[in-house]
């Protein structure tokens, strides 16, 4: 898990709370922040999980662009009073074809194999749904976004996940790793375009110093 703050001058700083890294007291001078995923649960009582979840008050209070991905989205949901929990029948999430609408609709294969989902926080806007875990993406206010799926994965990262996380694809309801890889090969170009437009929507186009 990592928190990455992107500067307006196309550079970035990152922090790793599990390793004791401190988090910025303000996002002044940054384009925004991203909290990525990780193997832990947003409900864990580890100090760094609580600290990072509480830190989300910084981008929210300053109304700075924020994106939470998978665990990051669950932390945001928890911070906003939502509830993070597993499926009642123990199912994990599956690969999905989702529509992202920003002037036009694009279809992309999005990787998911998490074992927890989140309820929609009060006053949040639901942006994407799925069958096993209905809430897949939401926006809170003007600048806070949470997505349960992994649109940021490269093909190499997905191949690594399929090999090193092979045991996850044997869990109840999981989609075989070969289907994740096959879907990515088909939709790779569309996914890259969706991700680029989505990040531009949240953080704006990067500018040179």
C-alpha cells in the first residue's frame, strides 16, 4: 500500500505508512493524492491503517483531488461513515466490463478479486456497479473519488498478479487468471484510454514547471 501525492510540475512524492513514513500535513503545492491498494483490510486495527484513514481528512478538508483505489476506496468509505465488509456468502469479486462516461462511453476490462466491499457513504454519488459487490466506484463532493477495481494495472503487473496470487483465483466466485489476462489483451487499448481520461478528469492535465 502506498500514498502518492502528484505535484503540478509532473513530479511526485510517495509515502509508505506501513514502513513508518509520515504523511503530508497539507496538499498545498500538489495536484492531489492517490491511495493505492494492499493485502490488508480497511478494518484492520494496525496503527498505519488508522493513521492513513484519518489522514484522508486532509484532502477532504482542503478540497484537493483525491483518488482511492481498492483499499484506498475502502478507507475513504470508512472515513465517510460507510461500512467495509465481506460478501455474505464468502464470494470474491470477478472481472467486469464497466462503462466509463466522460462525453462518450468506453468499455474496459477491469481487474478485481477482492474479498471485501463497501457501502455507499452518505451524500456520495454511485458511479459504477457490479453483481457480487454492488458499489464499485463513487464520488464524494467535487474532488474525492473511490474505485474498487484496478484500472491502473499494466499487462506486466496483471501477469505478475496472476502468477504470484494464483491462490486467490481458487476462492469462491473468483474468475480464473486466464480470463483476467485474456480480457486485458482484448481491452488493453480501451482501458489505457479510459484511465488517461479518468485521471485527467480528477487531477487535470499535468503542466510543466
